[in-house]
C-alpha cells in the first residue's frame, strides 16, 4: 500500500509543512470571507450590523457542532487509514455524513421555528428582530451544507490531502464575494435584498462548496461506501463519533463564553477597555493563524501513525510542532512589540482605546508561544483518543486560572490587571502542556473506536474491497 502523502514514512517536518500551507490558505480564506460579509453589511447601517452581531452566538453553536464532528472524523478516519482498514473507513464516513445531515437539518428546522423567542432572549429589540429573521431563515437553510463541508473537509484531511479543503473554501469565498454586493445592493438585474441577500449569498456559497466537496469525496477520492441502512451500525458509529465530538464541540464554545465574561468585567471598569479587548481578540485570531493551520495538519498525522502502530513517530511530530510554534510565535512578538501604537491606530482613532489596545499588544502576544503549545496539545489529545483530557485542560486554563486571576487583577490593577491575567495564565498552561506532551501515550484500552476485523483473517468485505481496488487503484486509502 502506497503512502502517497508520506504521513507514515516521509520526513516529519517536510510532511507537516506541505500539509500546513494549504490549511493556512484555507483559514485565511475563511477569515477573509467573514470580513467581506461584515464590510458589505456595515454599508446598510447600524441596525443591520447590530442584527448580524446578535446572530453570532447561535451561528457559533452550529459551527462548534461541525468542528466537534469534524474532530471525531479526523481522529477515527485517520486511525482506520493508518491501520489499513479501507472498507470500514468508507462506511464510517458515509454514516457520519448521513448522521450529520439529519442532526443539522433537525436543529435548523427547530431554529427557524424559534427565531423570535431565541433572539428576544438574547436581547434583540423590535427593530432588530425582523432583520434577524430575514437573515437567519436563509442561514438556517444553508447550515446543513456548511457543516457537511466542514465534516467532509476533515475527511479529506484525514487522508493527508489538505489542498482540496483549501480549494473548497476558496470556492466558497469567491462565490460569496461575487454574490454579496449583487444581492445586498441589487446591482444590475439582481433585486436589492439587503441583509437577506447577504444570507442568500452565504448559503449559495456553502451549497457550491458542498457540491465540490461531494464530488471529491464520493467520485474522485472514493472515500465513501454506500451501505444498507443498519440501526445497530449507526448507533455504534455515533457512539464512536460522539466520544470525540461532544468534548471537542464543548471546548469550542467555552472560549467565547470566557471572553464574554472578561468583557463584562472590563465594562464595569472602562468601556474603552471593552473596545480594546474586542479589537485585540481579532488581532489574536490573525496572530495565531499558523498555530491553527498546523493543528489541523497534526491531528490526522498523529491519528494515522498511531493507527499504523508508530507511536514514537506520532510523539516526535507532536513535540516538534510544540517547539516550532513556541519559537515562531516568540519571534512574531518582536515586530508587534515595536509597532504596538501603530497597529492600535489601525483599529481606532479614540486615544483611550489606542492606549489600552497598545497595552494589550505589548503584554498578551508575548505569551502566544505558550498559548500555541496549549492549542496544539489540546487538539492532539483528540487523536490520542483522550478528548476529555483536552476538555479538562481548557476548563482548567479558562475557569480555574484565567477567570480567578482576572478577578484578582481587576481589584489590583483595573483594566491592566485583567489583561495581565491572560498572558500569565497562558504561560503557566503552556509549560504544563509541554511537560504533559513529553509523557503522552495512548490509553491502554481504546473502547470508543470503530471495530475492525482481524486483518489476518480476511472477511467478505475485505475480499470485495480488493476486487474493487483491482479495478481502480485510487480506491486504496493509502494512495490518496
């Protein structure tokens, strides 16, 4: 069986670099698409921008579910590929995509029915609710396509293919960029739909991306094997998937909740501190883009090597990645330090906000190296089938360290005290995570895994799969 992408045999550094660069492009595309939406919607006025802002918590929940399911797919599919179980991996991905579609469609229908009570509870007023309804109705309509793309992309990454997901996200961004102004402002023959047009453009971009993803997964890569309906198999695969997906989804929800609490603490002291913190979060998402791209590459790499019985290679890749992100983020801090005032001035002209944002840039990025270690290690724990450990690490960082230190800092130093609590927390957790990474190993008994037949005794499914592979060598998962 060929190892086309070299995850099991090629030099670790080269493989991770080749995998990470397309991921980097894909993440930049996602961030760019989000900024494009906000830019065009902002031209409609404050009410439209406020209405879309109210939608962020709800859209985050749906996206977090997609991220969680994607983590389960990446982990389990990577292990199956690494261990050479082609038929089982195809059926598992087929079942996962079917379950994802049913779950998200159900949540979308429920969301459509509960638009007004949901957003009234979030504090939307009578002026914003009609705009939110116009936007969210179409957003919910496209939500299944979005999550299927997220899960499908993780399936492609699990094989070592990170270029195809980047192309899929680029297609979505281009379609959204073209349709946004046409449908929002009614350019040419298109009707002026305003905020509704933004949601329709986004939904159509997801549908186009889903079409390309489906073609690559089903037709070109043959990663899916259509299987007969079997309730027992579906339940088993859901249990396997949920073991990773539930903690991973919850972990993605905790961060914005913590940020919201810190914002509330800042608001009690100085509203300009809130504005600076909000701008700082956006800067942080850009500063950590390499970390996020590398973490997306590392999880399938580790999963495949653990599945192939190469734990030392997996651990070496993890430690190399931790060392790299620490050095990279530390070097990145140097230009931020010397240009703090200039960067702050790009976000605002308010002198008080500039003062707090400059302080943010001076003290928080110095700990982005340790924060990168936390992010990489927590993500990798999913590949090691330790998702609860990953969740516990983030809970400890945010709830047991960051928030208590922030409360203490607010009494001792006000806004500065709160902001200083963040790099102190990240530094302490980064040191702890690196130490834990040097001791990491798989659980002695992995209970929540896709059951596979003994390869020493070929089954009927294996025999059938070999016949298919004889006709088309591309169906061998090791050759993707």
